[in-house]
């Protein structure tokens, strides 16, 4: 419910797959590395041993910025013209 990019009726709806994937990836990273749960008293990543500490938003941004963005995939479509038509 917190990720509105899945709902088409909002302004945050992603029309491009690359934008959607980037937004969801960033959300999942924040959810698991930065957001402390009351029931765990820490983040899920720290609880299972993936991270050694709770990340700040600055840590998350510093980890993401050096990454090179994905280049869009170009799909070449081959169309054939069929001579004639229905009789």
C-alpha cells in the first residue's frame, strides 16, 4: 500500500518499465536497510545479518549514486509487407 507506483490512477504511476524498476528497487532498499521495525527493534537486513548497522538515507543515496543507470533496451521489430490481400 505504500508503493503508489503500482496504482495507475495516481500521478506517481510509472509509464516506463525502467522508471518503475528503479523506483521499486529504491523503495525495497529503503524498506529493508533504513526503516526500523517495532517488532524487531532494528531493520530486517540487520536482523538477518546482511547489514552491520541501520543505514541512514544519506548512506543509501551514497550507495546508489555511483551506479551507472541502466541503458534502455531497444527492441527491433521486423515487419513484412504481405503482397495482395484477401480475395
